[in-house]
């Protein structure tokens, strides 16, 4: 059975994490999401999405669920993996003062799970002030440094020049991160979770959404898979995510996963068809090609 993908969503208080989680649930489009939160009071699920609830589990329209894990995250993850039907993707919504990288590190030690990425929400209006605050600054900077993708939210609240300065400041704090600007948490789901990326790819090899574009690369021969994955993670390509299969030089089918500048490869079933789905910013996808 394939490993369950786990995405950690973090960001300081008020950045818009709950708004984005509700957006993902509302646009799940058949992807079975399981949202894990420390306490239900920390995550206000939109009432019209809730089908049923008890002390530890909220059933959400479309086959998604929300689970409270209290102090036992590992136990909650293992319980989610036993569910029938099994979730397609697990999403951990961390508290505003948590260090998401530490959570991702703990998940990476568990068999049967793989870390899809660390996604950090940042408030475009208050971010730089928060980073300089003597009480919260260290936490904000650590969250930024842990991120594979930063959702720079509330961009409608700042002037264009201030937004550009904040984006440049973020890039300086974490040169390897991919920054996506948005309002009201309305981020393209494919950019946040690879399960959405895979499903969206079924609509065709070239899928356009918002200010992003999707395409599929199909190797026509065996490749050095690690070199290919490393190439796709090059920041100059402007890719946010890539996922798919390629055949190695030895003939082994391999899974390639890229999120931001982080990449990984692993063995896959031989019957998988070669093809890597790539999501990136419009205007930069023309740079993406097989090396």
C-alpha cells in the first residue's frame, strides 16, 4: 500500500490558516482529505460543510474528515491510516506558535507516511513587523525557514510596492521557498497538496488555473532519475510542484516528487506509465523541459 502523503500547514496567528483549510475542503473535488488539528476549537470548520460530528471526529461533505489529536499526533495519524475508505491526503493544521518543521520531522519517522511538504501562511500586511517583534519574531522566522511553499495571504491589504518588498524580503529569508500571493486564503489547491495535482492532471496534459499552468513531461527513454528530480527542483524553472514516474537507467520504475526546491525519488510499481506532472507560474513553464 502506498505511503499516505502528509502536509503540515503553519503560520503565525491570524495569517489565514483556517480560511485556507476551509477553502481546500470546499474545493476537494473528490480528494478525501483528513485534517488533523490539536483541538477543534482552534479550527472553525464552515458549518455548511459539516455532515456529522462527535467528540473526536467531524465528517465533512465529500468524504473529508477533521480529527482532533490532542497530545497524540502519532496515534491520530495511525488511526487515520486505518480508516475505510482511506483518506487520500492528511493535512496537519499546526497552531500559530508551533514549529512546522519539527512536526514534519516527526512524521518522517513513521512508516507508511511521507511528508508532502511544509506550507506556511503569512500575512502580507503584518509579516515584517511580526518578524521583528521581540516576543514572536523568532517563531515567525523559524516558520519561514521551514517552509517549502509560502502562501503570502491578504495581499489586497497592502500597496503593490509594499507587497513587492515583502516578497523580496521573504525570498531573502528562505531562498529555496516558492512564494504564492493570494487573498482570503483562496490558493490553487494543486499548489498546496500533491493529491490535488495528480487529480487535476487527469483533465489533460496542459491545465491552466489562476496564474499557474500545468503540463506533463513524458520521458521517451531511460533517465538518471535523481538528476531529473534535481533539475525540476531548480528555482530558475519556477516550478511549485512536480510528481510522476520515470524509468531509471537500470530499468526500474521510479516515483519523482518535487515541492519547491525539495525533491525525492523512490521505487514504484513497474506498471506505472512514465510522465511527470508539473505545476508552475505562467510565463515560466516554457523553461521546463527534460534535461
